[in-house]
């Protein structure tokens, strides 16, 4: 039971699109991610995915629309929903998802990150 400071955790890594676990609650991991530019189209067939914007602006593109999220906003992407996050400038986000979820979901890519990288 120690408090976690998001800013100090973000200072510990520079890689983009490479989630870092900062806490676990039951089977859910809380992951910090720095993002910029385009990600890959993907879906998570077995779980919803939560995006919380801590700094900057991100967009999540869906097949029929794009949702813009600003600092202090969040979105739950339902399981099975094909989506592609992107950010024009570097943004910092918090993801909440079950342990073991691959960041690129059903797609293998050069952006597929290792799971359970703790900081």
C-alpha cells in the first residue's frame, strides 16, 4: 500500500506504445503508456479496454467514427470492437485491462509489446 505518482513513473521510460505496469488489482493491471503517431488496427476479443488520458490529446478511431479524448477524459472500448488509437503529439495515458492482455490484441506487429513490464 504505497502511493503511486504518475509523473515520476513516466520519467522512468521513454519508449512509445510500450505499456508499463504500475499496479495490479485482482486480475487487472494498471499500465502507463506514452503514445505518439499511429498505432495498429486491432481488437481484444475477450476483454474491454479502458483508456484514461493523463496528459495531451489522443484519438481512437473506430470503423464508423473517431473519438477525441482530452486530459482528464476516459473511454471504455468494448471487447471485440476494432479500434486504432493515435496522437498527433506525445500523450500519456493509463490503461486498465486484465493481466496478460497484449497491446496489439489480435494483431502481431512491430508495436507488439512485452507483457507485464513493471516500473
